[in-house]
C-alpha cells in the first residue's frame, strides 16, 4: 500500500471511530430510494458488460458492498482503515474485504468490471484526484463502469467542510465529471438529490462513468 501522511491520517481517523460508526443505524439505503436507484442502474450496466468482479473502494463496514451483492454482483470491498475492514468482515463473513488504498490497488490491469466509490473519494486531496481516477481506469476492463457518490457543492467552488471524521471536500459535479473525462471516462449519467430529514444539510452528487 502506498504510504503518505494524508493516507495515514485518514486511516487513523477512521480506525478511531470504527466502532461507533458501525453502530450507526444502517437503514440508510432503505430510506433513500434515489440512492438505491443509482446503485441498481450501476448493477444493471455492469451485468451487461464482460469482465471480472466489482470493487467497492472505501467500503467502511461494508453496507454498500453487501447491497451490491444483493443486487447480484460479484463484489469485494477495500478500505484504508484496518478497523473498518475488521468490522466489515464480522458483519458480512460471506464477502471478501481487504485493507488497501484506492490510489494504489493490488490488482492487475483490466481486472474489474466495476468500481463504486461511495463517499470515499471525498477524502482525497483534490490535486490527487487525477491519480486516483488513473488508477481506477487501470484496473477496469474496457467498458467497465465507475460510480461515484459525494457531497456536491451547490454552485460554490470546491471546498472542505466540517466532516465528522476527517478532512473532506464538496465537489462541483461538473468539475469532478470533467476530471473523470480527462482520465479517460465517458459520462453515462448523473443524479443530484437534496438531503432528506435527519441527514447532513448538503446536496448529494452521483456520477456514473464508463471507461473509454
Ligand atoms: C464516509 S466513509 C464511507 C464508507 C462506506 N462507503 C459507506 O458508505 O458506508 C469513507 C471511507 O473511505 C475510506 N477511505 C478514505 N480514503 C481511502 C483510500 N485512499 N483508500 C481506501 N479507502 C479510503 C475511509 O477509511 C472510510 O472507511
């Protein structure tokens, strides 16, 4: 795994909150039909293409990985935080979870059919995003799909916000889509939704991209 002070700080911050984080009510996807719709569209797009498994990068305790499994995908999870990976393995013993960083994956070129980053690239320093997307493209098969979920900046420029765990960024959706295009992805579609009751008051952004 690549070492950097930023990655170390992120891993330590998530290790420190892993147990209370995993105890948060995990009905999220039940409450959010638009999120489920995006994940279902991703799963359908992936199933229509050839290639290997799907990786959830930055999987935390694994609820989205498990949801992707329930959608019929062959999926595994990767996370920087060893404590998060322990929790994911305990909660979902039938699934594979590995410690690793999404910017330096221990995977061969073209090995994956799909990648989901569900609120995990939000922690990448913005100047590192091109390298993250280049790594995603390297491990995806031709035509492989990438799904990103993130906090959207609602017309404001790229900015940090008061994330409860560690430094995180709110992205203008056009900027993140532009960086993905520059890295060799075509946009398939996008979805913006407003926060629901009880959620952090920030717009959610979702981008579905395909390797070209
Ligand atoms: C907000 S949590 C989201 C967890 C999960 N996707 C979910 O929705 O429940 C962000 C996760 O991304 C992980 N993460 C952050 N940077 C990462 C990196 N470079 N590589 C792998 N995981 C990373 C963190 O350790 C954390 O578990």
